[in-house]
C-alpha cells in the first residue's frame, strides 16, 4: 500500500467548508485501487468529490474507494464545523 497525505494547502470557506485540490496519482496500474481515507473526525462530516456529494459519516474514521472517480485534476471538500483530521489517498492492491 502507498499513502499520499493531502496536507496543506487547504482553503477555508466560511463557515464550515475546507477544500483541497490535487492531481490524479500517476503510479496506479490496473491491479490497484485508490481509496480516500479520513481520520480524526469528532462530528458529522460531509464529503464532496469534484462538486458531487460523496458521503456523510459520523465515525472517527472513514474510507471509500474513489478509483473510478479520479480525474486529471480533483477537488475534495470536507464540510464540518470543526475538522482537524487526517485526509489521504491510499493506493491498495485490488481485491
């Protein structure tokens, strides 16, 4: 597994949105999948991917496969009153 942390720069959009743009990982082959992982949440969190609702979760951690959703340029938006968690892409072997 290979992990790509989506650290700074995050853009804060008041009152409760944080957005981050990033490019599609270039080292993915047909035997791998890409997962979006979020950890450290303490409340209900809504996640948007390229302008579309992806998920809403209320657990400390969350993951969802996004392989087919990847574009050359992507944007993730985390909607939560407070968010100090970790966001990453994980490249994993396909199952």
